[in-house]
C-alpha cells in the first residue's frame, strides 16, 4: 500500500479547520490603540484563520510608538504594527499585516482571486478612506470643519459607494461566495462612515452596500472584534466645541501654567481666535497666492489631534493630477 493511500483516511478524519501553517507561523502581537479600524482588519482576519494574534496590553498611543525600542523595530512609529511570536517578522501597514495573518480562503485560491482582493483593498485605501475621513472627522471634532471640503468628501464617498452598490447588486460578497480579505478591508474602512454619517436617507439609496455591510458585520468572526456596529441614526451634527476642546485641551498643571505665561507675548502677536457661531464662519477663507496649483481642485490633508499629547495621529492626502 502506498503512503498517500494509507494516510488519506486519517487526513480526512482530522477535525476542521486543519491547523494550517499560517495559523502557527503568524501568531504574534499587534500594537495598536483600542478601536483602531485599521487594526480591525488583521484582528478580523485572524479570527477567520485561527491565528493567535494578541493586542499588546501595555501599548500607549503616543508613548509606546515613540519609544526607542519601538522605533528600532518600526521606524515610522505608526500603528498598527505586528511582531511575530518569535520576533523574526516585523510588519507595518494594516493591509499587509491583515494579509500575513490571513489564510488562503481569505487571500483567494488563485491568482485572479488574489488580484481581485488586492484590487478592492487598494480601492478602499485610495477611493474610500480619504473621502470618508474628510467627511466624518469634522463631526467627531478631530478635524477643523470646512464646508466645501466636507461637501466634496461626501460627494466623493457617495460616488464611490454607488460603484460598490452596482457591484453588489448580484453578489453577496465582494470577490468570492464567502467573506474574503477584500470584504474585511472595505468593511473596516467604512466603519466610521456607517456609524457617523451614512444616515438612513443616504443608506436608502445604497441598498446593496448596506445589505452587504450588515451581512459582514453580523459574521461571528467580525462581531467578535468589532462588537455591535450601530448604523448612523440621523444626519450628523457639527459641534464646534468638540474640535476646540480637542485642539486646545484645558491645561491645569502648574507646569502648564508656567509654560503658558512664557508663551503669552508670542500669543499677543497672533490674531485673536474668532468665536464661531455658525458653520459658514468656520470655513477657511481663500488666501491670495501665486501658487499655480491653487487653481486646481484641492486634496484632503487630514490631521487628527488626540488627547492628551496632541499627537498628529493621521495624515492622508488625495491628490488630483
Ligand atoms: N497606511 C498605514 C497608516 C498608519 C497610520 O497612519 N497610523 C496612525 C494611527 S491612525 C499612526 O500610528 N500615527 C502615529 C503618528 O503619525 O505619529 C496603515 O494602514 O497601517
């Protein structure tokens, strides 16, 4: 009896899922702050592939990722960042980490499927993410409100979602008959938009995208990471106080007061900050400039301020050539 014939029945009796090479090889630690939608990609993928991926319990955003030890491993100082259990594999970029901890079913069984997965992941980063952030972040108070930018971002995101909606008219998932890494990446990228700005009237025009998003959210592997994924219940409301509080947190320590005193002469030279009563007042006014690119449509530059260290957490741009 040949070896292969003898081992086939015993192989078939193995419990499903088979412990794959990926699940043992890719075990490791993920450095991230809580509820980071980028980190969700890898954490959800790990749920599907059975990879033991643990979030570092001691991670403090703005401290850990700026420490010498962290920068030695991850020079950009950004998260999410991944370290394999044996310390040999160090990765940054959320999509790459998610790919690494994925199994073949998530990555795609053949080159064509793999390319489609990659296509949607790239599309999410370039077509969804900048527009979603520029639309959502002002409402969360982590970015200055600029009416023109918000409206353009909204139009851009809705335009991209209409493309997705047409694609999903005849499909349950993006690439295959099951959840793939494409669904995980696009779903995670859209988390903020579905939670904060895609209110019922807008969702009613995106029925296929909404159905798909809810289907993905309801998968046990996804819910285990994201928890409840509530949908935006009403049109978003901008609260200028939120941004002011995040951009200028109240200083209370003696040290801060001393520093403030020192800074005062400089402050007097600056124009007093206007009191913003309505949204139009919050718009950035166009400045006279000789820059030839000023006549072209503007890209987004997004900067998040986080408490308490005022770290610029996120910058993303969308350039129009
Ligand atoms: N393209 C990267 C972006 C990573 C990124 O920008 N992470 C932010 C958190 S939202 C960060 O760590 N920022 C720290 C910093 O800029 O100092 C990815 O997808 O992982």
